[in-house]
C-alpha cells in the first residue's frame, strides 16, 4: 500500500485565477495546474469516477445528480470516494434530465480538485482561506517572481484583437462568454440568438457579450427555473 503524500502549500497566489463578476465572482486554481503539481509531487495517483450500479458515472439524487470521485494508485491503493454535485453557476442542482455532457465534464474537473484537496491537501487553502505563499518554490530551487495573472481588461483586449483579424466562430464566442463568467445554459441560448437574429455573425455576438455583465446575461438567459434548483 502506497503512503498518501501531503501536498498542502503547493498552491501559491500566482496560480489563483478569478472567474465571473459581482455575486458570481469566484477564485479558483485551474484543474490543469492541480494535475501538473500532482504529476510531480504525487506520481502514480490517478483520479477515477466510481460508477453506479448500471456502470454510468452519473449518480441520481432526489434532485439532480452527482459524481463520486476517488484516487487510485498504480499499485492498486484506492482512497475513499468524494461526492460532487452537478450544479449550475449559482450552486444549484441541475435537474437530472437536463444534465448535459458539458455539465458532467465540468463537474468531473471540479470534483477532482475537491477530492485532491480532501485526500492530499493540495489547494486546501482555497477552502480554509489560509494565507497563500506569494510564489511557487521547488524544493531544490529558489523562489522566483511569477508574472501577475492577466487582468480582465487584458483578456477582453486580447479577445477583441483576435476578432478584428479573424472571423469569430461559435467556439470563440463560447470561449469569450465562459471567460466572462456566463453559464453554459445562457451561452446555449445566446448562440441560438446569434444564429437566428445576427445571421451567425459571432464577432458581433462577442461584442454584445462583452458589453454586458455576466450577472445580467445569466439572470436573463439562465434563470433559476431553467437552470435547476441548486455550482
């Protein structure tokens, strides 16, 4: 049986990002950074979704659904499973029959990070609000200053620059909306509007999304009665 490594303290301020705005703003560490750190500091441990009795990874609850996520080492050592509900951007459960593949993959990554914090302590400071170190430091290296995370204005400027030289597609429209903090339910409806009312001009659609707040877009196009009861 392989010992479980303790990885608290690996997440630093420069790794933390912010998504959304207003009441929807939230700090997080990208799942890809968690994966990178685990590959270095917890080699051999892999995340796994525990299936239900039918062999599916989505478990049904009285309202909505959830995943059960654990870590399994290459030698067969397994940790307990941790539940992660499938939720919308307001932390409300999505009705089971409305859960999409995107909802499941987003929940899988979110649940992976939660389970990693519970099992290994990696990123646990994001929940406990313990102070983070100002920069990442390898055991054998001196700490180096990391470049600050890009500001929202820089991200918006980059998106605008791209749409000026390249015809925007549905994919770039969805990416811009996600980075702004718009929920996937609202994005689906906005894509439909761009196709029907703007003739598929996603560059113009991006301009419209960037001109409004995520709160307004979510409230108008992803109301609670459509998105579910209880991210």
